[in-house]
């Protein structure tokens, strides 16, 4: 009987790229898209399958929608059945405040696409621009030169020996537990002070009500219309309360919180099938990590994380992807410094205002003011993005000269513990394993 041939995982088409992006969710796929559209050779690698789902509130705020519109992806997302959100309602106890959204050419409303739709569309757009993607593949390590500058990644796949691929810059878009951040000893520049827990599930709803945000003393919740006639309905509590009440009964505790917030919200959540899958995030305090170093950079949650309660994670990811693309394409030390400075300017404000909400130390009398402060930050963010040109490769790099590492990365100060690395494995070296 003939043997069934073993299907080996794909391999990169090249041994060297201008940029390698580790992680191909919204932050990584956006970075790959912008760099590929500017003409760089880009490889993006993700350990999860193409088009797979991931934990998310889905809600995109004004900065994210503006970015997607400018990149030509807003209209395709709407055509894919993502409902257009034209109003958002805040429920402060029994008080209800509905805010219509001021529509414009690039910002007709808000959207909350399923990640199976958004991430897939970003990947497809990046592929169409020339970026290469490897899914179901893991980056096991980074390697560096004798001066400690990152020079590429080591890819591992089932049934295949480890493979090294070189690049002028390695971008970590690999989330909270970022391997790139660990390998490069990315410093935590600031840590948040609070954490909240969230339990998510989907239920069928009419999308016409827009975003719904609910707050009562010590608890919060949300209803976020997404694709396929569903809404993501979330119960949010301080992590300490989650540990006390949710650990053994996610479903029952979630419904108790939703009922306390609003019987109507709980009724909508009860429309979900009996076997609906619950997803829980216990929460971690926010942080701002060092954005870049010799041969590497971080975007998305790898570089900056804030609690999901303000639903700004995807907005941060797209903003920072665009800023990093500008820095990479410019290639100067000043460009990377300016990118980190701009990222930190918004990250610090967003972390401040998010912690002010996610700390649950507010009362119904002052939570509205905290939301207004957060809204002011987003308005400034939109203004900054609206004046930002699309990333382009500078002329001196485009005239037949391959892209090279920026000046600040050609002569790095070797990071601690890496000064004696000669194409060695950064992570193995630092964890005591033999390279």
C-alpha cells in the first residue's frame, strides 16, 4: 500500500529580507503591509493558522478607522458585512447618554470587525503588496552579530530542521509575551498600576444600537456589534473580584454582572446558544516597553499594552505600525528617536486615562469626566494621524540601493549580555541554554 507523503511546512522564498515581522495579527500584518507597499522585501511569521480567531473586543476607535480608510481597507471591511457604528451609548447606572458620531469622508463611523475578518484582510492586502507570510510556523530565537545587533531569526517547524533567515530589522509584533522583547532585553519604561478581568461571549443582536458601554459601582460591561449579526458582550470586573467570584463559574458570574449592569443587557446575552464558548482574560497591568534597539523594534501589545476596557488596543497597533514604517523607511537615528517619542507621547496619555477607568476607583458621578479625558486624547491622536503622510521609501534607498539598517542600528551599543554574541542565539544565551 503506497505511503501517504508527509507534507512539510513551507520555507521562506529568500534567505535574506529587508524586514522580518514576528507575529501577523493586526500590528504585524499592518507593518508588513506598509513596508511592502513601500517596496521592501518583507517576511511575516505567525505561529497561528491564517485567518484564525483571537481574543478581542473588536471595537475600533476613531484612530483605527481613519488608518484603515487611508489604507483603502475600510470599504472592503464594510462590504464584508461589518456593521457601521453611527452612535455610541454610555450607561452610567440608570442614566443613558447617546453620542452620535460626526461622520466625514475618511471617518463615516466606527466598526468592530471579527478578527477572522480584519486580520485576514490585512494579511491579504500585505500579500498583494508583495509581503511573504508563513503561518503555523514559530520563531524560536533571534541571532545577533559580534556587536550584539540583531541580524535575523531562527524558524522552527514540525518535521524540519531549524532554519535561519536574515534581515536588516526584526519587528516583534508577537503580543504580551513577546519573544522578540525577551530576546532583546527590551526595557519596561513604565508599568501600569491596575488590572481588570474580562469575560467575553457572542450573542445574536440587532446592530442598530451601536456601541453600548455600561458602568455601575465596581463593575462594567459592553455590547459591541460585529459581523454575522452577532455582538461581543463583555463583563468586566477588577481582577481581585474575578479571582473571588469567577474562577469556578465563569458563565454564572458573568450573567450576574450583566444582570446587575442592566437586565436588558443580560437578556441579550442570554440569547446566545447554550453551548456558547466563553473566553476570559484575567488581566495584567499595562506597560510601555522600549520601542526599538540595534536591529529590532516592537509594535502592538509587544511594545505597549493597556487594559481592554477602553477598547483602544487595535488603534494603538495600527498607529504604531505606521510610525514604525516611517522610521524604517527613513532609516535615520533621528527617525527612530522621533517615532519612539511620538509613540510614548500618546502611550503615556492612553495608559493614564485607561488606568483611570480600569482601576474601578471611580464613582458614577466622576466616571463620565474620565471618559471625556480619554476622548480628548483620541481627538489629538486623530489630528496627528490625519496630518501624517503615507510611508514611502526615501529616494536615496530607492535608486537601486538595497535597504540597509538605519544609522543608529549599524553601530549599536551592544545590549547587556550580548557583547560576545557572534551569530549566536540571543534567547538561549540569556537563559543559560547552550547555543
